[in-house]
C-alpha cells in the first residue's frame, strides 16, 4: 500500500482514509459527468524540440489537442472503430484504443489511465495536451523529442515499508507487506545482477527508512532506474486482486484516485523533480506492467498516476508497483509462496530488460 504527498517532499499523508482509497478506485466513474470538478488551467508544456506546438482547444479549463492533428506527431495511424466514440492509434510503440468521455484507454492491451477524460467534438476526439505529450507520445513513439538515454546500469530497488511500519497485513495467513517486499527485492536483485547491473536496495533488513531517504539513496547511487515494490489491500474485502503500476502524476494533472466521488482534486501547478522524467517513467511503467499482466496473468488494475512522496524527489525514471492484494486470501496465499515471489522477481527483471531494449531502439533512431 502506498502513501501520497500533497505538499512538500517531507509532507507525507495517506492518499485517502484506509479503505476509502481502494473502494473509490473501484467505484470511481471513468466517465465523469457534468458534476465532475474542474481541473485547473494547464498552460502548454513545451513541444519536443524543434516542432511547432499543436494547436490547442479549451474544454472547460483544460487545453486539449485534436487526435486527428496529433496522430502524425505520434507517428501513428488513426482509425475510428465506432464513429465519434472509439478509435485506435497504431504507432511504432504499439496500439492504443481510446474511447471518448473516458480517462481509461488500453495500450498494447493494457489498461492505462489518462490524466484527463477524452472529449468528442465535431467528429474528432481530443486528449489533453498533457496526456498527449506525457502519455500517448512516449507510449506510441518512444524517445521522440527526448535526448537519448544510455543503457541502465545502476538499478535501485525499494522494498516498501520496514521496521515499525509493517505495511499491509493478512492476519489470517500471518504475512506482512514489509517482509514480502524485501523478499521480492532480494530475488530481483540476484536476477538483475546476473544481467550485469549494479543493484542497490534502499533497505536490506527489517528497518524503517523514511520515504525521502529512499529517493536520496537512489540519487547517491547515481541510479538509472528506481522501482518501489509494494503489496496492496482493501480492508474487509476478500475479492479485489491484481496489479497496479504507478508513475508520479505530471504537472497539471491529478492522481487517478482523486476522481472518485468526494475525492479532493490534488492537481499540482508546479513541476516536481520526478516530472523531468515523465516520458521515461511511462515507458518504464509500461514495460513492467506488460510483464506482470502477460507473464503472471495477474488481473490488470491499470497504470495509474499518483503524487507519491517516494517518487517525487527522484532524479532518474521511477515507478511504484503494487504486486497483488494481501486482503484477498486467494491472492495472498499465492504471494505467500516463494515460487510466486520468484515469478514476481522474474517479471521485474524481464520488464527492466524490455525497458533497456526500448531505450536502445530510441538511441538507434
Ligand atoms: Zn505499501
């Protein structure tokens, strides 16, 4: 389970009261109606170097771009699957399926949450400029407009919780998140070291490490990649299961979970250090997400955005993975087995290999 920070790096508050978060996730409409809170005005982020910004159009207070106009920039072909309602975009990075009035899209078959709902207008579909630049562009045209990145060498794995903070617990099975995250991290460390990486853990015993220290450890190690490992839970719910992958929310966008009824709009109008890596954060998340869903056959609860304190100060690409629900006895029993935790570690190592391959292809262009 994870915590979000809404203020400065040190201000760490739970995203929601226990239970409300997950319940609001499951019940949150992805088709906000007229009653949805307005999102603060977003000035346009810079277009990739040397390109003219796409013309913008305001819906409410958010600036949008037309997908018909954006498709060439995305290196993608646009086909309507259902006129005015559902379309696909096929680019070098894969295939996205987009539905109007929804924040949820699929990319290469995986659930991905945009920061703003897609809008239908005049026979065209519009996505927010931030979603275009910080989600669709990286996924459909990896590396476009970005300085090439060297192959990742130093990887920092962050086993969630520890010491006085056990994280989530399944009393019935007598297992706690802090023990399981450390075990998965150690297993992934061995696999990644065998791949030739230098791998550091933010903790290698049952000790408490504050969130800002975890990012500081990555900075000190000159990390190329940061992966925070967690397990999830919903109080008094035995059924919810599956994986979620989080990146730090781009500037001018709110957390995915902040769209639920009664949720506070946590949009930030300032950029955080993590936002310098929005393009690569999304690609790193997609690589891990793909392995978790395709190789482990985990239920896909989506790639989401959150203002996570552990990711905010990073000066390298970073993600947080929620590897399964301890509150589901069926999933918790799997997680309790060393064989399943080894599979989780294998998926993390394979996802990082895939991410390195995406960087290599981007460098080759
Ligand atoms: Zn956690």
